[in-house]
């Protein structure tokens, strides 16, 4: 028996949708405190708070500094 050919239009539509979702996520403005590494300058945006008693963001072996 011969296999039926798949319709490429569905795959293209799915790929286009996935790309649109990824693009939308990248363009969303992220809110939250920003932490910076004093050694290399890397920055981290916290989008969800941690529930630990003491939780430090470490980069280059040192705690990151909260940007004001």
C-alpha cells in the first residue's frame, strides 16, 4: 500500500504560529527587579519571587547587586 502524501500547508501554518508566539514572548515587557553583576555586567530580571528565606543570585562568584 502506498502512503498518503502529507499536506505541507498544515506544517507551514503550525510553524508560522509557533514563530508568532515566540516573537510575541520576546517583545513583551518584563517587569521586576533587575540584578547586575559587578564583575561582568550581566543582568537578571526577576519575574517571579522566590519563597526561600535567603536566596542570592550569584554571578562570577559574587552576589548580584539590585539595580535601583
